[in-house]
């Protein structure tokens, strides 16, 4: 009898476990519970292996690089953006020397708020901005394009991917730029264009992370921007001080996305002025980052040097970018564990390009290891891609193929990963 009862008990437990697995994988249930299970798993891993304690140290002598860089910067005047004739924009794009005054406040209505699903701020924020222009879809539609592998927890959506979605999937147009400032945001808002910014976020229940936020108005008297936020809410827009916007916007190189009807392109370009040209924009942003690196301290100085490196990567000044990133990582190591934005490589992979193109392949591999130590599962597509390239450069073909296949599995649309695989291991 006891044996029979034990068998019944074990069978019942197995049946309940199987049923729980079936119910958990039903889409409505999985959508609501998966992120909680994931958060629990991540919390356990962080407790056992705190990611904020992982520090990247370049093989180069960082102190020597920092000293030589700062000496060179002190001796060499920084060129101004307007000094060269090739950087002068067409007359139609040149802003007036005395810009037309704008209103002391502006508020744009017509945005439909959405609370984001797990790790889905970019698709949700894009959906909200598109609703302003009459688009009727939601974040599930934008997620299908921007995060096709969301079930394996794709960590990042870049600004250029948002622009690609708008241009490929809607009748609207879009552009993204860096190095923005408060006055530019106000001019765009005053002209009727909501602005999507990429920024840092210090949530009360988690560590620093990347985030998107929509600006839909401003008020100079209150010193605030009006925002819609898919994570922090509430559903209606609310005010955030200019200083707070500026501080956390810096964490992503003052990146912004503007969406507009195609017939209003000239109006947007007129507001952007010289920064309508991407090369001019990155040069201007690089100068801004250098100036901030000399005036800020602590974590904000880290981001300033990081931004300097990112802008120089886009300008293909890889040696200058590598030095800027070295400066940033030396500051990072000196920050307290609580201050370290240890997720930064999830979102901004410029250091890989800088080190790879300056022949510092082992630093690429070491940095990739640092990034992968902060995640609980293999989801950083760009990290595997760059580590694969570095391994190939050092003669580790098997390791390179393994990493590039991982990158391609995470993003089957990754043309660079597929091309590199074909190059080093032809089918």
C-alpha cells in the first residue's frame, strides 16, 4: 500500500510539473511570467558573481596612454567645426546668426502611451512616437522587426535600427544624430516634432541601464521637459528638469531620433543646421565630448571619454578612439562598484571597433570576456561578432567560427557575421 501511494504521489508531482510547464509556455502566461523568472535567475547570478566588480584592464599601459593623450591634447588646439570649407553646409541649411526666437513653452498632444513589455523600451517608445503621426500599430509590431529574437532577450536596439524600421515599415521618414543640446530639442518641439532620446536610467530596483524616452514639450519657466516614458510612467506626460535630461542623455552621446512626414524633411534639416550632415555632426559631438571630459569628474567624466571614443569610431579615427576608450576604462576602474555602469557594453560596442582596427586583438577578446561576464546567457550578438574577428586575426579559426556562428544565430539577418564566416570558412 505504501509503495502504491508513493508511486501515485510521484506520478502526481510529475504530472503537475508537466502541466506547469505547458501552462507556463502558453503565450499569455509566458508573456507575464517570463520576465519574473528571468529576473530571479539574474538576481541569483549577480549575487554569486557581482558584475559591478568585473573591470577591464587594457594590455596597453593605461597610465602612459592617458598621460601622453592629455599632453598631446594640451599642446594641440582643437579644430573648430566651421574652420574647413568642406564642413560648410549648403546655404539653405545654414541657421541664421540670430535664430528666430521660439515660444517659452510648447506641448504636443496626440501620443498614445504604452507601458513596455519586458526589456521592450525601444519598440514601445517607437510605437508611441509613431502614434503621434497617426500610426495605429503597437509595440508587438515594432518588436517583431527591432527585436526578432526577443525570446532570447536581445538586449539592445540602436538608433539606426529605429530609423530603418520607420523607413522600411511606414510611410514616414526619420533620422538620428548625436551631440544634441537643450536648445535643439526645444526648437524641434516648438516646430511640432516629438523627439526620441536614448539615455541612461538609474531605476530604484536595479543597476544602471540604457533606455529610450519621448520628449513632447518643454516649459522654460518650470525648467522642465515634458516626457512620455514606457517604463516609469504615468500614462500621461510629466515634467523632468532640464538638468536631469542633460545628465542621463550624456550617457548615450546625446543621441536623438526625429520622425516626420517626408514632405517636412527640409524643415527638420533647417532646424538641425550644420548637424544635418553626419560627418559634421560626429566632429561636433567629438569636440563636445572632449570639452566635457576636461570639465567633468567621476561617472560623468567616464561617459564623456566614452562618447569621445564613439564619435571618433564613426569618423574612423580608430587610434584616437582607442585612446579615448582607454581613458574611459581607467576612470571606470576608479569608480565605486555602486557607480559603475557595467551594462554599457550591452548597448555601445565602439571599443571593439577601436581596438580591433588598431591591432589590439587581445584587448578585443579580453573586453568581450568582461562584457559576457555581466550577462546570464549568451545574448550579446555584437560581442560575439567582434570577438570572432579578433580570434581570426590571431589565428584561432575554430574559435572565430564558433563566435561568428553564435552571432549569426542571435541575429540571422546579420550580414557582417555571415560575410566573415564565408571569408574564413567558406561553405
